């Protein structure tokens, strides 16, 4: 039986699950417009780099789901790297500074278990 299962597993190909993302994701104080690749914070446009936008859009598409730094790096940069920890951490830091002006108390992006999650309610750290 084990050989049959192993043989079947070798034949199965897995594909990334892509969410059905609406053209606009709206959260309290934050709006992500996918079709325009724009982010609005309290109605004001937030200038983001391509990678900052991609990280935010990826996390916000799965609110409450925890992603490791490796998962975020592979999704956004489409590669594997030994330096992914630093690249993701630096990108998250810059992103937080841009979308969370009051980040000492409230935050959208939380650090969880050596990874990150998006909290749409923007609750206390």
C-alpha cells in the first residue's frame, strides 16, 4: 500500500492556489486597488515600490494567515535565496513606515512566529 501511495504522490503535480482577488480590497483606513496597483491610506495615495506593493497585496489577500519570510520571498521575488530573511524584513519595515503612521499602537502587519500576517482590523500589537 505504501508503494502505491508513494507512486501516486510522484505523479501528482501541485499548483499554487490563487485567491479570487476582488479588484479592490478595503479595510479600515486602507484600500488596495489591484487593477491600478495603488494603495490609499485614509483616502491619500501611498507611494510604494513594486515589491512593497506586492508584499502588501499578498498578505492582504489572505487576512489572518501567517506566512514565513521564505513564503513571502518566493511569492513576491519568485526565487529562492539565503538572504530572503533580510530582504523580506527590510521590505516589511519600509512598508509599515508608509502605511502605519501610528504603528507604535496599531498595526496592519503583525510579526508572528518568525513570519508575518495581515490583520484587517488593525488591532493592538
